[in-house]
C-alpha cells in the first residue's frame, strides 16, 4: 500500500506559469517568481498566475485546461 503524503496548500507551488518551450507554450508550477541571476528566465515566461490555495494541489493538465496558454506570435 502506497503511503499518502499529507501536504498543506502552503507547501505547494504557488504559481502556474506558461513558459516558452521548444514546441510552443509549456505549463509549469513554480514555488516562487524569482527570475534568477540577471533575470535570465524573464524572456522565457509568457504568462503567470498566483494560484489560490484550493488550486495549488491540482495537476498541470487540469490547470492547463482551466487556464489556456497565451497566444504567441511565432514570426
């Protein structure tokens, strides 16, 4: 029997982020919106949303359906 880990919503990633992937927008969950040294991640971020506590445990696929990717100009 698998053990279930009890988690508090405060311990889960707070942000749902669409980033520029190799084949278009990719969904990710981040714990913080720190953009790293020299803001190297900033050009990769297409859109982000701080999730309410009740949505933090949701899977990426559920969040991606709920919050569709932004339109991206490929030219």
